[in-house]
């Protein structure tokens, strides 16, 4: 079903998607789709979350600081891209119970946890994941959703510096 | 038009809202609504932003710290309520250009700026508004949208403490 959505979206564009069309492509009846997903928005929400799932563990750059800086740059790029924004909106929109939104956050938490485990193995001090979500992930997501503004490497490095206790929270100008 | 939406929502519930119904209540033709708003989601987005507009300047509790703590508690309460969550979702989702999302953020920024001006008048040191958005507003909004979790007074006080340089960013357990 996810593949049918992806294929049709690539062929026809997003606004052309309908449940009967998707069902036909997937070789099932529309009622099968409605039984499983309720409506098109819920199906698109599930597809979006699946696309937001990281496909690899975060890269190893030799130190927690370098790993976090690289991860934050990549996260900001992916989530602020046109595709990323669409997936985040879909994930939030078709999901009254917030289960899909929580899955998006869990993906980030899992990647940050993996970085932390690796750093602890090197003997580095590691901030807890909730701190990293508050200090690094939340400001990036807030800017992406609410406040189109600076997402430069200087800014993501600044957020990582705050999380690691190297910088005061004062925003860079 | 906004009043028509509010009245019908109160009478019939949100899921019953349609453009023809809203137009009839407002005494206009449906095509008038479509010309102005495109579709129901865009109309609901505008109504939601209007409801998220603060109706008073932030209360004066005698110090920046007390003002920010009280503001953060109120912001967390309002935005995490069922109504608040619905308005945020409506504002974000019926708004492909992100103008309404930016207006939501501007409301918070204006309130924080007013707190800052008052505190500067008392001779207090004041963090800039971008820092307050990153450190106080963003983590609250991230938790509300993505990560149902602690929004206690202890948590909002902690965020204010970080913004004022009184606490390290480490999340309270």
C-alpha cells in the first residue's frame, strides 16, 4: 500500500491521490483501505512516518560533539526540505491520536541515544536524550514549522554547544 | 465569517462544518467563501490563528523571572488544552505558505518582547526574544505536538531558568 502511494504520487502528484486510485494500484478494494486507515489522511500520515524513519545509524565522526553537529545539520536539512516539511505535516495532520507524531520524535530520540551510547563507550560525558530533544531538536523543529528563519551550520553548532555546556543559550545573531 | 464558524462549531461540532453551511450562516454564497479562502481548511486555519491571538498583555509579577514563569505556565496550559491543540493543528495544516504558523509564533514573540521591555524598564538584564523562543517556547511546542510528556510547572520553571542563565540545560527528571 505504501509503495502504491509512493508510485502514484511520483506519477500523478500529490493532489491527485484518492483512496480508490491507491486501492486499484495496490490490487485491493477501496473498502479494504477504509477499514484499515479510515481515510486518505490517515493513510498518508502512515506513509509519511515511514519515510521519516532513518535508514541508517548516525555516522561516526570520532567525538560526541562532531557526531551531534553532523547529525543536527543533516536533521535540519532533511526536515526543512520540501519533502521533509510535507511528511511532517502529513504525519501530524492524519493523526488525531498523535501516535505518528510520537514515532517521528522516537526516531530522533533513537538516533541521539545511539550517538550517546557510542560516546559513552569512548569515555565521553553524555547529556541525556530529553536534554538533546529540548535543546537541539525542538528549536530546529519549531523554526521549521512556525518560524522560517536561520537553520545554518552556525546555528546548529550553537545548539549542540548549548547541549554540551560549551555555550550559553543566547541565540547567535 | 469567523463568528459563523464559531457558532456552527459550538452548535453542530467541528466535523459537521462545511463551506455551504458556513456561507449560509454568514449570509453569503459559497463561492464568496471559496474566492476568499480556497477551501474549508484555509478558512479554519484563519479562524484558529485568530483564536490563538492573546487577548491581553502578559501579567506583571514584579520581576522578569516571575513574569516569564507565569507566562510559560499559561502558554503550556493553553496550547496543550484540547482547544489549543486543535487550533495549532488547524493553523499549521490549512496553511501551505506558513503565514499563519508564523503569526502564531509572532504572538508569542510579541508577548515575550513586552515582558522584556518591562523588565528592562526595571533595570533587569533581558535575554533576546530569539533565545526565549529557542529555550522556552520551542521545547513546550515540541512536546505538545510530538512528544506527549511532562509540562509541569517544574518543567516550565526549568526552561525559564535555562533562558535566564540560572540553570544548566539538563532536563529535570
